[in-house]
C-alpha cells in the first residue's frame, strides 16, 4: 500500500537543486563563519539563472525541489558561539525564491543543516555544528533565533513549502572519522526539538533526510515527531527495499537517489533514474527526488557531475526525459 503525503493521494516527484550555481554556503545569505560578506543571489545574473533553472525543471513535470539553507552556517549570525539570528538579506532572498517557485508551479523542500560540509574544514567548524546539535543552550539559540523566525515569517508561512528537512544525512556526524563529541541520541534530540518548534509555529510538514534506511528502522519509535520519513539511496539498478519492509507507520520518500558508478554516462544515469522512479512507485513510497539538477557551466572534470541532470551547457541529459515519461504515465497521481 502506498503511503502518500497529501490526502493519501499524491506522489511527490522531485529533484535536488541543493545550492545555486556552485555557490555552496553563500548562495542566498552571507556567511560570517566562512568569511563570505556577499550573497551570490544578490547578483542579477544568479537570480536570472535560478529563474531559468526553475522553469526548466517545471518542464520536466517535476513539482518538488530540495534546496539547502544553512549549509556550513550560511545566513546564521553568531555571538560567542550562540546563534543570534538570520541574515536579513537571506530572508529577503528566501521570500523571493518562494515567489519564483510559485510562478513556475513548484514546491520547495527546505533542508536546514548539512553535516558533510564541515568535513573539509577545521575542527572548529565541526565543533560549532556539534554544539548546535548537542549543547542545550546553543541548540535553543538556533531554534529560538533562527528556526522559529524562519518558519513563522509571513513571507514564508503559507507559501510554496513542501516540507522542512531538518538535516542532511545526520549519520555523518557520528559515524565518520572526523566526528567529535556527538552521538546518535544527540541527533535524535535535535531533530525532535526542531520538529516540535516547526509544528508549534507553522503548519509545515517536517522530516529529516537520513543516509540509510536502517537508521529509520532502528529509531522509528524515537522519530515519531516527524510527519514523514526520508532516506537516500545510491545504486546503479535503482533498487529500493519495499516500503512495507521498513515497518514504518508514516509515509516515506526517497529524498536523494542516483547511480553509484562514478562514470559520467547518459545511459547508465537514465537507467538508474528510471529504476528509482519505478521502484519508488511500485514499492509504496510517497515520493522520489533525484540528485541533482546542477547548474549551467559546471566543471565537467568534477567526478560528482556524473549525477547532473543537465550537461554543462544546460541541455537535458536522457534522465530528464525519463522524468517526463514517468510523470506523464502517472500524471493523475502527481502532486499538482
């Protein structure tokens, strides 16, 4: 049985466009931690680019875009380790992006924190993220001074929000070789408190994009504050465990998916995307979001670009037509 998110009816078809034009951690807001005193989106060219990307994605009959906000502390203001607020310019930009999404008939799945972004930086960066998650005072400052103002802002509330994703792949905090003083229970507490704050200050649905489905199975009793579940999967066949095998009592989406092979190959990518879409539909998931759209002009030498749905010159790869074909076949059950 499929467990859908909206009136037990619609399947959420989407893509990831995590950050804009490669401007990770300073695309919509200034980043005082990383030292970026500008916002890429303030430049008209980046704004025009995003408008073109959203229009292009809408032509694929996709309706949900997963977009990251506070990756590597973008947009957050700090004082002696505590979060004191959000960059005003970032809030203006988020409001503008939401209007742009509305124009193109799209919904945004807003991901708040990214665990992997600190791995390439000093221990101080990792400790700052760990403090936000595990230290009560710092966690409270993030929730009170950033999260609550975000979800209760009149420009955001009631707008084109699919849901809030509290954190991208939290397993990276307690399983990687660069972890600090944090445990799974710290992550669960953080997710629960964020979910409660979002529910108290908005009508938004809340989830968390886990890296492994086993994390959900092992912790489903302590993650009941979430409105639905989300995990990520990468393999070349597009295979997914049946939703019923997870033993979950709420819907589940695939928030990221793509090929595992490191080769940039249109046929391989399209086959994997087709497999994931078919598997998500057949096996009872509430949605499937492909990783990732990317941006025009990306560096073709980057190995991660095997996932890109578009070529560096902005043309569709075969996987985009796969998305179109899938949405047309199931159009009556797609999120409108």
